[in-house]
């Protein structure tokens, strides 16, 4: 089945400037797809610090298990990604294929195996034909270039309808630094750490431990605050690498004032990539922002927001452009977090719908109905018990989601 480009997609892939110490290449290996590149190699300068967050799924893929161990080394020399086969639920064969791939890449780059990171996305339960990957390494290495960002983003796609990329500029001690990132994801999106796959690089000089301390809260406020279908992937991987090519002053840690601008840029870049994943949600026609306030804590607010965002009843009402705010009330009630029914407030498109636990007197549904007909839907909920707040993002649930997933293995 031909998949049409999402109506919520950006007009074009952004212009990503080269990042010193980073080169990329893609190749058609025929792992699952026969008409497009399906492998991406990212080369990093020797000694590049790396940080990452990975899926907490109890059925995590073989590449995830490898990356968990490799992250303890704090250095990355290369990242090899394939699309079409997740190498998940493949037992000892999956582990062995990862070891063969990692070993081959380490030999090509004359580095330690724990400096090689791998990621796979696609069908679960099928052995990875890793020989197709290792056989392409020489060609991949020969094609490495600093400006292959758009091709790299396209090569890691599965059911995505467009490649996803973002770039930001910041300063550390007056010295400019660049951050570039790519991501893939469309379905099986309810991250428990990150999105399905995302890779971010910067020329900033930041130690791995500090990079990790910056990454975790940034991921929580971006990739961990999105959902398409409430399903967490076995392959979720987010890696951030800092080549250290920029000649700025040494940073002392996460709280160093020198990192204020970099931290803001990283947060914004990850949020941009996470939003692009939602905008490419399988079958999506509407992008939905849900802001929750008045909760017992930030964690509680996010949990309430995700209960609304994951509700099939809410999502299908949005798809049908039905201003059925009672479904939002239902979702708040099932979230498992404190909420005061008699102080509950709901706004849709900036219009007060319910206040103090009941419909607003004289409520006119017409402006809300008009808002529901747009592509950008805004829902605000205050649950009246505290000061915790959070924002989550989702999309509507249409019949196209069924069509895409029914044909996924065909």
C-alpha cells in the first residue's frame, strides 16, 4: 500500500550544516526493502563522548542490550543503523549478529568494540541478515561525507512518510556550537525513554557524564512526552554525541552557567524532533497539544496528559472533529492520579468548556467545533489539586492507522 506524505509534515527537510568530526553515509543493503537505502553509518571523531537513553521494554532488542553495555564506556567512534528488521525477539542469533556487526565496524575504524553503537528498526522476530550489513561496510565508509544528513534521515525510516531532522545553534562561553539531529518514528510510539530511533551530534566539548545529565531531563520533556498509539518499541534509542571540535572553555558540569544556551538548544531540538514524530503518526490528520496543570506533581500531570492522549475515545473524537469533552473528563478520571472532580477545568482551543466540575453556563459549542476542524488542536486541563504541570503531544486516530498496520508485513 502506498503511504501518502503526512498532511502535518514540514514543507521540507531543514538545511543541516556540517558538524566538525561527523560524517555520514547510506547504502541499499536489501535487508527488507529493495528500492531504497536501508542502512546508515555515522562516523565520529576518535574519543567522542556519547550519552544515551534506551527503551525500558522487557522485550528489548539485541542492539539495545549491546548499547546498554557500550554506553558505560562513554565514547563513540561509529553508529550503524538499519531499517526493515528490528533484530528483536531473535534470541542468541540476534546477539551473535550484533557481535559480528560490531566486530566488523570496530576493525574498519580501528577502535574498541564498545565504541561502536548499533540500532535496528523494523519487523520483530525475524533474524537479521547481518552479512548484508557487514558486506556493505566498505562502500559505506567510502561514501562518508559531512553533508549526508537528509539521506541519513531517509535511510532509517520504516513507515515514516518523511525524513525528520532539526538543527540548532548555541554558544558556550561566547564560542558558537552546532547541534544536528535526525529521528525516525511513526507508529509504535509511546516512548519509555526516547523515540524509536534518534541521533544527535554536536561539536561542543562536553564530557559524557555531563552530556548524560543534560540528556535525561531533555528526553523526559520531549520524547517521553509524546504518544501516537500507546505502544512502546523494543528498539527505542536516543544517542547524543559531542565531538569536542569547538574551542570553547571547559565546562564543569550540568549546572555550569556556560551551558545555559546549549541546554536550551538541546531541549528545543529534541522537542522539534519529537513533534515531527507525532506529526508523522500513522494515519494522523491532526496534531494535538494537551497541557495539564493543577496536578499533584509534574509526574502526575504528565501521566494525566498521557491518559488523555492515549484514549482511543478521545483520539477518535478528535479525528471525527467531535467536541465531545466528556471523553476528556473520562480520561482524567482513569489516569490514577489525584484530581478534584468539582474543581476540574477544561478548555479546547482556548474556549472554556467546563469549570468547577460542570459545563460552563451558556456554553456555546460553535467556536470549539470550528477549532476541531483545524489541524492543530489545543486542549488544556486543570485538575485542581496542586501546582504540577506538564505538556504532552499526540495525534488523532484514523482508519488509516489500521490500514497501515494491517499491511505492514505484506
